[in-house]
């Protein structure tokens, strides 16, 4: 269910940054915000329009951890597994998420591209442990039951979007 890369949308994004080579990171951020990843098909037109090599663009995308070459879900869960969160039982939260989303051990994104589940080393909110984020919104003092409730709310939100 991956979205097709729209040449028109790509032109709008690049044009909004005046085709500037110094704006490559901002352009990539805008592309990722729209598609939830950086489609490889964007490399050639982006390189051509801003006057840099495709290799340079690839280097930027692979250097920064926040960029992804793989499609991600509409809702991106980042479960903290730093020391404070781990000690306060973040692992059962991660396990509950993976189970309720039917994600196999080698999967991070659901087939319908609605949910992505990642672990991170630290979210910098140790006093709120265990913590997770969904699309950068922080959810403190999580438990497996709280994560089930949150997931149900997000699924409900998705069902309203499609109706």
C-alpha cells in the first residue's frame, strides 16, 4: 500500500525551498513528512533540481537516523529502552504492542502501513519512565494495559479517517 511518488508534490516541495542545495535536509524532511519515508525515486529528480549528486543525497539520508528508506506507518511508536525505562519494565510494553499489531520478530511496520514500532536507546524523559512516543507525542508512565488503550484509540481514529 505504498504511496506513489508524485512528481507534482516533489516539485512543490523542492520549489518551496528555492531549489537550493543548502536546503537538501529540509527538503528531505518535507518529503519524509508527506510519505513517512524517503522514496528512492525522489533521489534523481531532487539531485537534478538542486544540483547535487544522487550519492550526496543518499549520504545524507543514510547518515541521519531520523530518515528512512523504508516505508513507515501513519503512527510511529518509539518505545524507550534506556536504563530507567528498562528497569521500570518497558519490555512488556513493547511486547504488548508487537502482539496486538501482529508484528513478527523481524517486522517493524504493519502491512497496512498504519503502525511502526521502534525501540530507542533514550527519549530523554527518564523521570517519566517507562515512556514511549507516538509521532513525537510523549506518553509517560506507560503500562501494557495503557498501551492497549492507546492503540485502541489510534485504531478508532484511523477508522474515522477512512469513513
